[in-house]
C-alpha cells in the first residue's frame, strides 16, 4: 500500500507563497545578472596625485607641437587611469553643458562661482584647481572643473566610478559607500579643463568604461524582466483564484434558469472546496424541495379527475336544464384548471430536448389559429428566423401569450425581430392592460387580476406563469409594458446559443 501525501494549501498560504517565490526569483535573477555583468569598478584617485599628473600633462602639451600633442599625451604612464584630450573652445562648450544638467548633477567649479555640487566634491575640486594653477603659472580663473555625482544606488551605475580623496586612506573598508567622510567624494565623472592659449584646452578626465553600455542594458533588463515576471505571476494567480468562482457563478445561473443542479467538484483550494460542498448541498435540497411539491401538485390534480368524472355523470341526471348547464360549466372549468395544473407540473418535472425551430413559422401558425378561432391577430416580421429551443414548451408559452391577448382585446399585433445575438418578440393588444404594480402578481401561478382582466373570460391564472417559466428556461426574459393610451405590450427576448449565458 502506497501513501501519497498531497498537501492542500489554503488561499492565504498560496498568496504568501506566491509573493515569497516572486521575491526570491527576482533576487536570484538580479544576482545572476550582476555575476554576468558585474557592478562598476572604482578608481581611487588621490588629490595630490591628480594635481601632479595634470601638471605633467600640461607641461608635455606645452613642450610638444600641436600636431603631436595628443599622441604624446596618450603615451603618458598615467593615461591608463586618466584621459587627456585637447579640445577647442572648451569655455563655451562647458557653459552649454552646465546649463543642460539639473542642479546638483553636473556643476562647474572655479574661483568666484558658487558650486551646486555636494560640498565635499566642490571643496576637493577647488583644492585641486588651486594646487594646479601656481605650478603651471596661470590664473586659476583659466581652469574649469566639472563633476557629475552618483545616484543613491551605486550598483545601478553603468560606468566606472571615481573615488576622489584628499589623501589615500590607510584602510580601504567600504570607502565607496561611506558618503559621510569629509575628505572623500564619489563621482560618476569629472573634467578639469586648462586653457593652453589659442582657444585650445587640455581636458583631464577618467578613462571611459567599455562595459557602460552593457551595464545600462542590464539595468533595463532587470526592470523589464521584473515587471514581466510579476505581471505573468499575478495574472496566473488571479486566473487560478477566479476560475473556481466563475464555475460557482455558472452553476448558480444554471440552477436559477433551468432548475437543474450542477455539482461542483475538484476544488484544490480548501476554502473553495468548502464553499462548493455547501453549494452542492443547497442545490440538491432546493431541487428536492421543488420536485416534492411539483409531484404533490400533479398527484392532487390527477386524483381530482375521478370525482370530476363522477360529478359529470351525476349532472346528466339533473332534470333542470339551467342547473344542469351551470353544473357542467363548473365541471368544465375545474377540468380546465386540472389540465393547466398538470401541464404546469409536467413542464417543471420533465426536460424536453432542444431542436432548431423556425420562430417566424411558429408565430405565423399561432396567429392563423387565433384568426380561425375568431380573433384579429396581425403578424409583422421576417418569414424565417431559426432558434434552437424546446419546440413543445416554446409553442405552449407563445400560444398562452397570444391567446391572452385575444381574450382581453379586440386586436393583437405580433412582431418578430431577428437580431445577431437574440430574437425579440413583441405581442401588443388594445385591451385594458395591467397596472405596473400588478405585473409581478400577474406572473404568479393561479392569479387572475380582477381589476385589469375580465373574470368572465375564464382562465386558470397559469398562462403567464407557464410562459415566463419556459422563456426563462431558455435564458430569455419577458416583460409586461403599458401601451398608450391603453393596452399591454409583452416583450420577449430570447438569446441565440452563442449569446446565451452559461
């Protein structure tokens, strides 16, 4: 005997597990990308060393012909960490560049101009400029210094970062992340431009990082993949949570429309399984309750046929013709009530198969029958309109509506409209109509409205009840609307199979 343990997690546990899995997956993905594309490296630059190397580059540039200056600068030993370039007209370019960046991101630092960079970066660059100027014999105003500070998350930087220090620390312990030290500045880039005369400037900066574009792609990939992963995970989780509720809603809709229980099973979530069990029990109880009373009603109606037959025999021996006629009329009325009751109960207890029906031909036939019986009924609509339905039940329902109109009005109009997703039937008459507050009562079984319908016309009060039961069983709707100045409009809407609610 094998034992299989199949744990069932509750709804809360599933949501917590999904959240934890998403967080762990995102962290693993980010760590994987960081291993494939490592975070930016750091260049630790001493302020004094930067001043000396800059002075050295200026002297080399001054002592070298203009056409060989760049080649000579590239051959310097410090070119592995610093980048030396000869650029024309740097003053104007620098001013333009400074205006294109927001305050606190890129700033120009030179004597007499206040810096918008952090104080540490400003002071360090100012000290470097002051140290360079006397060694090369120029006015400090002819030196331009600019720097771009880093973001709060250094791991998201794409290029090599510069740790500019007044003097090298004796212990390099988390220097890059400690922004509170007064003698250290962490910069994304820096530029020191020195006027060589003749609109030529020597620009000193750190070497460019060749992996900057790759790291930029890594940062974008982390954002996109994180959003996609969370989106797909949330969508999948939402579908798994909503699918059982959709099944429950469909079963409830079918129970109310067709009065057939639809048992729900295979619920993996314990909370949903408990709801499904309770709902299944409710469906079975309701079905049993309705069936018992329907069968009881049918049995009573059927058993009444024997005494009615006996009464009909006794009526034949009544000598008074007037009393005999009245007695036979009462017996006929009771027999009609029994027949209607049996038809109503039979419709509740049995289920007729669906088949394609030409609704236009059906209505035309009903109108012809009503005219042959002495009524005045007009039909307006197409000659053909197909609809899968229960033929006998649908004919009984529509016949009840047409006959009701003929009983209480002189003229009845039947209109059929064939839409893409439904079929509409409008049966209007010029009779007394029904007051809006009496509409629901008119649909109740064995109810005849004294004030709005003529009692002498007969009827058992089951016509509208049977009609509404059949129409709702097909997923449709029936409404009773007043007609101005007087009359009644019965509006029936029957959805086609592709548009029927599931």
